[in-house]
C-alpha cells in the first residue's frame, strides 16, 4: 500500500475506524459496466474482498456502501455479505455520509472511505481515513491518505480491510 501519510499517522487514524464505507463501481468492481442483451446490468465482485468485509464485521467494524448508481446486483451482494448500510443512487455522496453519521451516531473520524473517482472526493475529504484504489483517478490518489496496490474489483477492498484490521485491538 502506498501511503501519503506516515505509518504512525495511518496507525492513529486506523485505530479509530468503526465504519468502512465503499464506493461500488471501480472499488468493489473493476469499474466496467456489463450490460446483457436484455439490458440487465451485470457486476462481478471479488470473493476475497467479500471475505475481508466479513472479517471486519466480525470484529465489530461496520461496512457500508455509498454508490451513485442503482443496481440489483449491488443489493444482492450487500445482502449476501450482511451489509445493512446501503445508499444507492447517491449523486451527492456527502449528504449520504451526513445522514449515516447522524443515524449511527458516529463522528467523521470514525469512518474510513474507499473511492476511485471525482464524485468520491468530498466524502474522502470529510472522513477520518481515506483510501484510493490502485486504478483511481490521479486527483483521488493524491488526495487519499493511502492507495492500494490492487485495483478495484481485484482485491483492493481486501487490502483495505487488512490494513484497518492490522491496527485494531484484538
């Protein structure tokens, strides 16, 4: 993982994390939109990312999704993983973040966010710990606290989960 902060700063920020929020297209997926001949949207998710999410949740760190698109595949994947914090169709992701902070009585410092493109920047700048995936837009990569070595949909979320867990108390 590439750090834009010191290892000590990463540790200090990661120990506070109680919720990891994720974008979908380009983070949980490879960012490609697959459309079947019948018009159905198809997404591919990484099973190692899913395992990392489950481990985080077992360690009492919630996981949520904020995405600009609406997809049945995302709803199904969230249900499979037990993710209850699901905000789809969010053109203004920052207002979704504010709603989550209020609803779950969290501070921004207790939230980590992973993104890949410009609509993610406002949330990344508002939370305590921000991650960009390896194939993120350069502005997002430069603004994030950390950048994964794996691309979105290719294990980036697992890398983020492992990073957070490394600094959490057992």
